[in-house]
């Protein structure tokens, strides 16, 4: 019986891993809520691609749109360099829809055809930029890294709310997503995003005054999450998180609430996957297979 429990536990772990990647994610809702909606479209999209993405986002051609090209991104981030943040092919295809929601709804992100930036990475960076209570959908007609989409979302937020995101917040949010994405290539996107989320939570709680104090937080959170950070990782993340800690227009109480909301959404999404009919059907088949396997083993 003990052996059966052991193998059943292993099988359950396998089930959870399988369900996380095999159960299809729900498509983005066409409902945009009661708030204002603004859409950003990559400047290098063809006319057919533009129309297809508008349809995918569930909006019509009358929705307020912003065209976002590579030069727009560099200008917005004030890089002043032709080598500033941009996709490797120097083309802008990433597009996004943002809808402002009532207070208390938090940041909700869905993404399609994005290869390097997870939904939680976007949400984390948007919180750093001071964006609250918004529904965001990021997409592209073909797979892209997704790093350029953040700028479009920030631009759309400003247009929808008539509020300006400070230059410091723009740059810190962009650099944060860049570092999280790079870490995600090593440890997995969700784990990297959770790591940055917890680092920011600790910064909000402890209010560190020096770069060394921020470094200690980075190291300790990495150790708690069993993430092996090399010196370059620690230095890069410490630099951007120290800049984050020095932002002078952060509402730390509200930020903690938004970060906690992200944790709740992750737990809810994971539970929805486990409770889905697809996962339950797979679980039933897996458990029947395990029972048959041990029955044949012991009867033989």
C-alpha cells in the first residue's frame, strides 16, 4: 500500500505538470467591461493583420487605436539610441487592448503568440508603472518575444486615463520586464515572475534605503525560492530593483494590494486548470491505469 501511495504521488505530480501545459487556456474575453478601451497596433502590421487582430480582440474599427513603431518605443522610453529596446528584427507586430476597470479589480492580463514574456511578467511590470485595475490583452499575428508590447500598453493607459506615467516608472518597468524575461529563460517564466513579485513585496514592506539592502532582499528571496542566481543575475536584478525602491511616486500600500492580487489570480487560475473537465478526465484515466498496473503486478 505504501508503494502504491508513493507511485500515486509521483503520478499526481506528473498530472499537474501535464495539465499546466496540455489544458488549453481560455481565449480572451470579448467583453471589455464598463471602462474606456484603447488598442495599440504594431506599425508593421499589414492591413489584413490589423483587421484580424481587431476582430480577435473583440473590438470594432471605431475603437481608439494607437500605432506603435520601433521609433515610438525608443522615443517613449527616451533611449535616444538606435540600439534601444526593440525586437531583434526591428519590426513592431505586438499589439494590445487595454480596458480601464473599476477599482479593486486589479491587473488582468492575457497573452497570445508571446514567447518570452508571461502574463504575470506583464502584470508585474504594469504595477511598477503605476497601472492599476486594468484588463490587458497582448497578441501578435505570429510568435514574438513580447518585450515591445509593454510600451504600447503604457501608452494606451495614458491615452485611456489622461494620466501620465513618469519617465522613471516607464524605464524601470521596461528594465524589470527585461531582467525577468532573461531570468525566465533559466528558471521558467512563472517562477521568475513570482520571484520578482516577492522581491517587490519585500521592498514594499522593508523600505530599503541602500543598494546593499536591496541586494540582501534579492539574495534571500532567491534562496527561499530555490533559485540559483549567479553574481551577474544578482547585480542586474539588484540594480533595477533599487531603482524601483527609489521611485518617489509609488503608493506602497496600493502596490502591495496589487501584488497580493496577482498571487490570488495565479492560485485561482491553477485551481481552475485542476478542476477543468479535461484535467479531471485525464486524472481519472491516469488513476485507472495506475490501479490496473498494480493489480497486474501483485496478481502476477
